[in-house]
C-alpha cells in the first residue's frame, strides 16, 4: 500500500493563490488611484497652461496701449492703432444678461415640469426634443437666426437691418436652454422624496412644495446650470457673428454690435503675427477668461453663503 507523503509546506502552497489575488487587487487599486490622480493633474495643468499663455500673450498689448485706454476706450480701429474694448465688454454683458433673464426662467420651469409634473410619456418626448436642441451646432442657430429672426425683427420694428443686439440675445437665450434644462432636472430629481412628502403631510399643495421645498433644496444644482448657461452665452461666437451685425458700436437694443468673442473670431485670421492688433486680440481673450472666472467665483461664494445661512 502506497503512502501519500504530504509536504508540510502544502498548506502554505495552497494559501498562496488567494494572497496573489489580494496583491493583484491592491496593485490594481493603486494603479486606478494613480490614473485618477493623473487625470486630475492634467485637467489642472490645462487650465494653468491656458492661463499662462493668455497672460503672456495679452499683457504686453495692455501695457503698450494702457489699461485705462484698452478697457474704457470706445474706439476700435486697427488702422489708427486705437484699441478700446468698452463697446465689446458692455455688449457681452448686456447680451449675456438678457439671455439669462429670458432663458433661465424658461429652462427652470421646463425642468420643473419634466421632473415633477409631466406624465412619463410626455416628459420623454420633451426631453428628447431638448437633447436634440443641445446637439444642434451653433452655426445652425446662427443660420436660422439670420434667415428667420433677423428679417422678422427688421420688419417688426421698421429697421434698416435686423442684425442687432436683440437678435443676438434671443439666439443666446435659445442656445442656453438645453444646459439649464438638463442640469436643473437632474438636480431636482436628486432631492430626497422625504422632503416633499413631509411638506405635503403638513398641508402644503404640490406647487407650494415645489417652490418652497424642492427648488431651495436643489439650489446648488440650479446654480451650476446657470453657470453653464452663462459660460456658453458669454463664450459663443459663430452664431452671434451671424445675427449681431459685427460692428464695433456702443450697445443698443436695435444697434448692430460686436461681442468680445466675435471681435476675436472676425479679426484673428488676418491680424499679422507679432502686430499690436494680434496682441490686442489676445488681450480680449484674457479679459473674457477673467470674466468667466469672476462669474464662477461670485456664484460659488453666493451659493456657499446661502448654504451656510
């Protein structure tokens, strides 16, 4: 009869595969953490590189022209070396503010309807339409605005040209709707159902619950939607250049105007490399970048203070 000799290390040998699997999991975990860290570092590095490049490219023109003359000058004329961007700044502010005033209430009410009121089938149809609206290229918005909206404004107000600040504001209001609707709806759906049930149990109606409980609870998400909408409105160029007239005038609701973005897009292609005009265009990009950063910081501070209150 044969004897089966069991080696003392047999048990240890059998225990090695689980240890190897555990070591592999730990290595995979460390590798994924490293990848996540690397992605975050790359994202921050992109922002820093863009910021440094804009500063290095834009500051020399501001120093040569003069910060006061550049920011508060009313004349933009490369032929006479006059580079004042006050009309562009005011136009961008007025156009973005008008788009937010028109687009945010409409988008927020649409999000409330989709998240809390609409039947599932109708909500699916509207949600699909909003997603299609988000996928339309900006140049198509500009083309439709140029063909339909601009002639309509010219006829309605008896103007020589319908390409004006009003047309640009309306186009921007439509373009920011998808961002506001999608992000706001997600924020509203994230509000715990217990909040609304408690409000209804205390005797509040459905509409009162939405406006007094759901919307305040989703405030941070809605503010994020507004930030995204403002970012798209103030950074849009192609659609605006087709409906705003692209003339460096002081802003008026029925006046052909030029935004900060359209000033860069319309002149960068023929500005000579190393010229003061090209450097001034980079300076406009720097001002635009600072505007967007300032808006984000102010909204974040506002949200934080409201949350603490």
